[in-house]
C-alpha cells in the first residue's frame, strides 16, 4: 500500500495530522529572554574586570591595582571578620529558638514565630536606623537611660563599631538559621532521644550528643548563607560602618563610582566576592546533601522533649531575641515618627502628627519614593512569579532542548551579591544603546533577575508534585500547553504562587543593594531615600516613612498568613 493510500485512508477515518503547538514558541522566547536577562549583565563582570578602560584590550592591571593597595585588602579582611562575628551572633540568637519551637515543650512558642517573622519583615536599613536611635553613643535612648540611672558619662552601648554592626546585622539575618535548623529538627525522630533518656541521659546531654549532631549539616549550611548575606549587605554598613570608619567591601565598592567612575576597578574588586560566594554555596549544598539521610527519620515519632526548668530559659531567650529584633527597633521607629525631636524625652510637647502629614501630603519627594517602591515591588513580584512559574514548567516538562542550561542561568544570580549584580546591570544597560539609567524599568529588571531563583525553586517543587497526566488529558481533548497551564497547573498551584508573590513583594520593597547604582533622583525608592534622610539627620520624617512601609508589608504578610497559613514565609524547598 502506498503512502498516498495511507493518508487517504486516515482522512476517511477522521484522523487529522497533529497541529503545531504554537505555545511552544512562547517557551522558546522565554528561554531566549532569560539568556539576555542573565547572561548579558553577568558577562560584563568578566569583560570589564579584564579590560583596559582606555583601549578595551585584555589586561590584568585592574586586579594588580586592587590587590596592590592596602585599603582594598583591609576592606576584604574587615568583611570576612564582620561576617564571622555575625554568624556567631546569629547562631546564638536562632539555634535555641529553633530547638525550643521544634523539639521541646517550651510554652508560648508562637512568640518565637512572631520574633522570626517580625525580624524578616523589618528591612535591614530600618532596623539599623532603630538601633542608631537606641544605641548611638551620644544621644541614643538606651545610653541616655544608662547615664540617668548610673550617673556615668560614658555610653553603655556603641552601635558605631564592628561589634555593633555585627549585632544589628545578626538580629536581621538570624531567621535564615532558624528556618534551616527548624526544618532539620522537624525531621529528626524522637526515638533516639527517648532511648538516651531511658539510659539516664538528661535533656542537655541528649541534645548535645544526639539532636544537634543530626541537625549539624543543615545548621552549618545556614551559617554559610548568613555569611554570604553579610558580605553582600550594603544598607546597614552604609549607615553604621561608614560613620564608624570601618571599611568593608560593599562600602568600598561605592567609592569606585565617585567622579570619575572606575567601573573596571569595581568589577575587578567584585570578582573575589563572587568567587567566595560560589565556593561557599557549593560547600553549603554538599553539607545539606550529606545531611539528608542523617536527619530524615521518616516514620519515627516526634514527641516534644520534656526539658523541665530549661523550658523557661528557652522562653526567656526567645523573648529576649524578640525584644532586640522587633520590639525595641520597631518601638523606637514608631516613637520617633510621632516626635518633634527624637532625642528629647517623651512628653505631650514632643508629640506630633506633623511627620506623617509632611510625608503623606507635603513632601512630594517622599510620596514619589513610596509610590516608586510599591510600583517596583508589585511589578517585580508579578513578573518574577510569572517567569519563575513558566521557566520551572519549561524545565520540568523538558519543553526545550538543553533545559538544564536554563536551570543554570536561572540560578546563576544566587552566586552574585546584590550590589555586584547592580554594578553589572549598570555597566550593561545604563548607557547606550538602551540608556535605561534613571528609569524604574531597570530596577524592575534587576529585581526580577536577582529574585528569580526564589520563584523558580518554589514553582519547580510544586510542578514536580503534579502528575503530568492531568495536562496530557487537556491536550488529548485539543487543548494547548498554554491551556493546560492556565486551566490545570496554575489553579492547582495557586496557593504556592501566591506565597511566592508575597515573599518576593516583601523582599523587593526592602531591597537596597540592588537598587543602589540603578536609581536616580527621579526614580528613588524608599530604601535609597532612607540613606539620604539619614545623612541629613531627618530621623523623624525617616521614621514616619519607615512605619508606613512596615504597615504596608505587614498587611501583605498578614493577608498571606490568613490565606496560606502562619508559617508560609518560613517554609523552604
């Protein structure tokens, strides 16, 4: 039988050749967009760092200039020193809280969650402002109280020091360790702890010999992330390290953009930071992979450990950390926002609503910054969630060749500190031919690139849990891939997508490092305006602005909790 006869027979039977699914073209375009979005700016890091600024020829002179100057080497050393101290403090804050919540019968464990979520919601730069007002050596409220009670002239606390800087960063980043440690503790069966108790081991000895070693890989992995978060942070060092004359890598990077700008030196200075990040991320992944079997304990019972009087110690520790991380800085910001002069003691004469009237109705600059922040956060969260969802679907369902390359490109920004990524975008898109500097679009693009890994990983986990037969049923009945996505996959994963959107929105609204080199006077966001007002000493207006931002992000998080559960922001995949 000839081929023509086969075709005619098929037509008579009602058979039709399968139509080309044009939605595949959407995924191909999406893959190409990712290449442009990630590969182009990140490639500038390598190109600029090895290029002569005058001729464009290959050179190692930029690295020679960096490693040949003591000031730059001191900045690296101070950064590593600061990160190590911050990790130690964050570990002290987070580990007892995680243990109390996950493994023990400590009462009021909801207080611990309040402290962790509150520390996450408060942006690092606002937390730093709160502690500057509390522990400034001269006018800080705690030091004023110390002098009034004791009569001593010297300050009790000095936030403008390496230890003060590490403390302020640690109370903001300790939720990372809490999340990883709690996840590890939750997977440990209590049968081994019960066996130790039967053989006469007390709660302290059981915890030290059994519980902590099993959770150690996850805890060490979290410490790596805190270390990386510290070396990449800009806002808090800008507010505290610069006045303290404690030079760190991120504040040093800004000096390369003083006139005349030396972008090639900034890129060369950034390369070691990126290499450190890559190495620590690899170590962190190996640690977590190595700890999977040790902490799995699937099928075992998980009963709260009876720890006797130690539960009150853990409760006191959790309350103390919550006081330091949330109550004191937030309370200080609220008090300052209603004050005529923040350094004066509380009184009716010092009480005013003028700061809120000024930022909401009189100061166009502040209103513009608040609107820009909301606009950028909304756009960034929406685009990031949509792209992460589509890219995860493309990769998991293998809709394009070499899908693993897309995974690598999507996750690549994780290895680049936010301030370095901002410099890459500045070099790639600020000038001709696109000339995007001064537009909110450039900030949105940078935010999407920076936080796309969060959306991608969360969506990948959800898509893997879906049976592809659901989508195939749509296609059998004539639907396209896009129809399957909109009618089946997205509705099933709508809670996960909403959780990702809220998480990215909150992060975008508080992000400073990535916006640092990409904002101009016309498109400043609140985080950038905070630095300007701090330099001018306008703490009352700054505090009012910060309280409004906190109110907006808190409302978004509360809505998320009502819809998705109390701990939706503390989950990790």
